[in-house]
């Protein structure tokens, strides 16, 4: 009788990988002295094997500067046939290829023909929703008219105060002064008038005039409430703004004027 021989695998590489997962059963001694076989699973529950080190190579390439994503393609024998890389446009493709060759040789000892590396570039691959949110956030954080300084000094006459306000708009600064009696209400109005005068100077094609300013209480807090007339061409609009009093009522008065006018100014830039 001819000896039985093991069947030859159709693919030597596949056979090697599959046979590596097989664990032969071993005999166990039962209580009555008979031998019985232990049931052993043929596959392990460990992590997915990476016989050719593809995952290591992809992780290494993905860590290089400017690389967004990478895919390494290998033959059944484990030879690298293609490397596809997506990078940002601020890195030259030739430099990306050299970086990949050097990294694979230095870290994994792999010598790769540069002709096997394909580089695609993109300006930005973030989702459109993220780009829109960033644009809205940038616009919201960009203040139109910027508050620079507020100075409160005693006036030349007794019981009088001087308010000096400085604002900045598109790189230009304006400063205005207003005088008033030394009472809380008049100090608030004087600061608001000085802020309106600065805006009127910074906006030569428009006109800004203060209607009034006063302190109001709501929700157990104090606020400065202002009303400002904005005149642009033939259009006249009453603008209102508020600011909670934290540091001083005069400072909040200036910020309330900016709160009332910033959107109106932004629409006319």
C-alpha cells in the first residue's frame, strides 16, 4: 500500500498563513484511564495578523510631515507593489517620495523603488461642515470696531468730569472727548457720546448720533442700555445695545454703543 502524502497547497503563501493558525489537539487522561481528545479551536482570537508589516509601514508613512492618508499594496509574496499617499499641497511631491524612502529604510530596513510611490495632493480635506463652522466662528470672533481706551478725569470746573474714548477701526484710530456733570447718569451719557463721536469720525460715509443712555436693572444685575441713530445714505435706523456693568458704568456705556453699532457697521464695510 503506497504511503499517503499531504496535499500540496495551491498557494504556498496562503497555506503558510493558514497552517500557522492550526493548533493540534493533544490527548488528555480521563478519570477512567481512557484517553480522550481536548477540543481546541483552530483559530485564535488575537489581533489580526500583519505578516508582511503593511500596517507598520502605513503607520510610519502616515506620521510623516504633510501626509494625510496612505495605502500600501503588497503582492501575495509580501513584496511592496504600490504605495499611494495623499498629502497637503504645501509639501513638494518629490520631497514626499524621498521622505518615504528614507523613513522605510531607516525604520524598517525596506528599500523601495521611488517609481512605486504615487503622491496625490489636496489643499484641504476637512469636511465642508467643519469649514463652514470655522468660517462662521472666524467671522464672529472678528470685531468690527475695537475698544482701545477710556480715560475719566476731573473737569476744569468743580463737579464736572471729562471722558476721553479711543476706538480703532480697520487700522485707523479716533479719539473724542465729552464733558458732563459728575453724576452717575451724566457720566454714562458722556462716555456714550464720546464713543458715538469716535464712530462718526471713523465712518466718513455714514453718521452716528447718540439718542440716549441709561442704567437698567434686570435679573438682579445692572446693565447700560443705549440707543444710537445710524444714518447711511438715505437710510436711518435706530440701533440699541446693552452691556452688563462689571468694571465701571462708563466702560460698559462705551461697550454698549459698540454692541449697538457693530453689526450695522459690518454691513456697510
